[in-house]
C-alpha cells in the first residue's frame, strides 16, 4: 500500500468514502457529504502555512482510506494534535488502518513536535479501539450522550497517546570551573 499526502484532486475519493454509512456513523461527519465542502477542506489543508498532516492510503492506484493529524489551536497546546481516520468498508480489516496509523505516529514522534495525540471514539467501535490501543492510546474517560448517531445519543471514549520516548536535546556538557592549584 502507498501512503502519501492527500491533495485537492482526491476530493471524489473523500466524498465516496465519507458518504458510506459505516464510515460517517463512526465519525463526527454527516450523511450526504458535499463535494464543495470537501474540496474547500482539502484546499485548506494544502495551504503552506498549515501544519496539519492529511494522508491517504492507496491500493493499486485507488484511495481506500485517509488519516489526519490536526494541531490544537491554542498556544499552550502546541504539543497536541487531534487524530481522525477512516477506511472504506470493503478495505477494512486488511491492515490499511494500521499502515496509516504507523505513518501518523512516526511523523508525530520524529518530526512534528507532538507529545500528545488525542481523539474520541464511539464506545461500541471495537475495531477502532483495538487499533488505537495497539498504538499506545489509553482510555482517559467516557463522555455520555456525546453525539447524535442514527437518532440515538451515543457515548464516546476519550483516548490519547503520549510520546513513548519524548525527544531530549543532547547539549554539550558545561565546562567545569578549574580549581587553581596553590
Ligand atoms: C477503524 C478503522 C480505521 C480501522 O481500519 P482497518 O483498516 O479496518 O484496521 P486494520 O485492518 O489495520 O485492523 C486494526 C485492528 O483491528 C483489529 N480488528 C479487525 N477487525 C476487528 C473487529 N471486527 N473487531 C475488533 N477488532 C478488529 C485488527 O486485528 C487490528 O488489530 P491488531 O493489529 O491488534 O491485530 C476502520 O475500520 C474504519 O475506517 N472504520 C470506520 C470509520 C471509523 O470508525 N473511524 C475511526 C473513528 S474514531
């Protein structure tokens, strides 16, 4: 599978994947996604001053999934990003989600100054929870009646992953003052 950055020309793939009931019901998206809305989102993400990372996974030239890291906007939360991921139903359970998560975590840990990645996941989304746990995400609590889903207020878990080996600067040792000899 090829993992690459999303581009505005992927808009039809995003609309196709996000328009599937099994996908949007598990996200905070709505049915009937609009092409114009997704075009604007993808164009925004491609702006040079944006620090979001939006990836897609391609199999045989077809986009089958996407995953993104979106920095928290507050100055004091510059070490934090929100994560979103989706794989089209016919490609689920074949490792696409794992490959996308690996790429996001490598980027966060090695390049993006991120120490905390956070998300919410519906409490009955066993596959997503398993995927997140595999990458070191921990449960931090449960929000009750968090979002309307198919006419029912559904609960979500808050989950987050802290950098497993926070980077340290290898400063040269300070020269020690020498004691004058008498
Ligand atoms: C959640 C999602 C991204 C996972 O992607 P995927 O390509 O299906 O995941 P993978 O094939 O890489 O498998 C991920 C893990 O789930 C496990 N898994 C597969 N099917 C499962 C099932 N029915 N129940 C529980 N775990 C399952 C796999 O064994 C794997 O865990 P492991 O690596 O510890 O063995 C994908 O199913 C999806 O897009 N769902 C709809 C949208 C969604 O829920 N997004 C997340 C919102 S928080």
